[in-house]
């Protein structure tokens, strides 16, 4: 997400880094670039005008003129204004109500509403330790109820059954009654979507809202619709007292116009980002972290949270103990590392959060992709346990069998073995007290590393 904005903002602000002083002319040139970047990102025109005017006003102020590093101060102003534009801080769900707290989901058809219900249920259970029930009031879309039932089973949330011939208001009331009887903390209600905003749809969802009085009414919208997402959110807000927005398919939106427009046009905060198809792919929306990503400074905090939440600590500790005892890192261990990386949203998700990735050429990013990781795992899966433990056995006929079994070429297998050998040599340096020595050597070479022997986080 935000790839185009990153590139354009990078070009605009690079001209100002290291400048001894700022003039009206060079500020004007940079802000013209910033304006074009926002318009190309499909940010709504009123939002662009307000943003550029605020940055210009602050850039021409005394704080910048007196600064020893005016270019850096201007970049800070742009960052602060981006945060202001999207909301000062993450606004969490307000579930302070007599249980069950009701969350009503609204949105157009195809926006990812039903999937977002399951994602939110999983997030509430895992992060907030809530007992969640979900119900579908979508009696129009074929298989909508079955879809939610399947997803509820996947995330282990209780599903309240409903049928296509029932009235949505009756379904919602019955689900609320059942959630009370089963002592649930949260009830998430999925509602019907339409292909466009129409009066019948609004009338129905207003009746459901009045019947169950939700503490949160979330508008689910597809990020790839750009500034149209903000306009649709405004139409829903006129009909319903929205409390926030879930922006879906953010991983497929390289522009980011919706994220930058919604708060300004509707006054409603974005509370979550949907960043993939899996039920774990939901992130709380942190404006300051998004601003950091747009300006090419990465999002290390989100990366650390992801690592802490998704890495299998037991497996990681077992690997460390194994290596410290002097045992070799083998292909089975290598496979585990690849799968752990996939759990964290794959390489694309990781790279997006690393500082400075905006300057990495696109062709290099393309080489590190999730499809390649799946091919590596497939090749290791085609090996025998003995071959994984002793890679030196893999020659001639064994190579042909492994390549054939994984649908790859012998050249692919040779590349895998070469990559593995490099990683194995690195792991050998960690035997005994080698971990500290290795970190010391890295601390002198990698940006962001702190004191010798300590990790940057």
C-alpha cells in the first residue's frame, strides 16, 4: 500500500534534505510535487487543497526559518499533517457497554464485509480475550449465511443460525437475545450489502440499527475504490450514526487515496485495515505509522508486534538450543523458518514495513516474493527426512526426483541448496557464544543497530 505515494513524496522531499535554508521558490516546487502525488493517489481535491495550504502556512513560519536543518523540519511538518489528516491516533473499539456489546457492520456488496466480520471476531478473541458471537442478517445474497458460518468455524467464534426467508430485524433481535443467554462479550452483526447506495437498503439497516442499538457501527469499504470510498462513507454516515471505518483490500491498493480522504470528508476514524484474504489479516489503523510508511521511514512498531504475535516461540527456542548445542541447522529447520515468514504476511508484507524500502528498485523487490517461498517449501517437502537432515546426499538421481516431485527444475533446486548453505554457515557462527559475536559484527554494519551485542528493537 502507498507505493506510488512513497515514490512521489520521496522525490519531492529529497530535494529539501540538507538544504541550508528554505526559500519560497523551493518550498513551492516541493509542494507542487506533493500536490501532484496526492492527486495521483486519488485523494479528494478538497483534502489535497487543505493539506497543501496547511503545510505551506507552517513551512513559511518562523520555526522553519530559524532552524539549522529547515529541510528536515519541513519533512516533520508534512509527517505531522499526514497524521492530522488521518486522525491523531488509533481509535480503538468502544466496547464499554453492558455485555454483549453489539457491533453492526455496514457497507456495499463486494466490500469484504462478511470476511471482515470473521477477521474482527478473531482479533477480538485473540487480542482482547473476548467471547464473540456472529450473525448474518444478509437474507438476499446467495450463500452469505453459509459463508459466515464457515468463517466463524475457522476463527472459532460462535455462529447464530439464520435463514433467507427471515426478517433481518427478527434475526438481529434473536441473536442479541441468544448472545445474552450465552454470556457473550460481543455480538457482531453482518448486514446485507447492495451494488450501490439505495433507499431500501438504508431503510432496512436503519431498522436493524434501531432494534439492537449497537455501540459500534462500522462502515466496511474497499480501499481500491479511492476517493469514491470516502463519498460512499459519507452517504452511509448521513443515514447511520457511524463510529468508524474498516478499510479492506489495503494490500492491493498502491495509491492510498481512500485512507487519506475518509477522515477529512466524514469526520469518522479508520479503525482497522484489512491487509489480505486470511482471517488473521486485520491491523489496527495507526495514523502515525502510516505517515511513517508514506514518507519511506517504514513501520518498525507494527513489524515488531507482528513478530511477537505470530512467531512460534517454542519452535524458535528449540532451534536456538539445538544450534547452541553444536548441532547443524538442517533443511527441516530452513523449512520452518520459511513457514514462519509466511505467517507474518509473507515477504511483501514484511518489506513494506522496513525503513528505506521505497528506495529499493522494483525489480529487486519482485525477486523476493511469496510464490518463490512456496516453491522452496515444495522442494523441501519432496525430500526424504534423511535428505533434509543430510543435504550432502542430494545429488544426481535424487535431484531429478525432488525436482520432478515439486514441479520445479534442477536449477531451482541448486539455487535452494546454495541459499541453504549460506544460511547454514551463518548459523554455525552462533554455536557456543557465537550469538553475541555475530550481533557485535552486525551492529557495526547495519543501520539502526544499537549498542554492540544488542538488537535494535
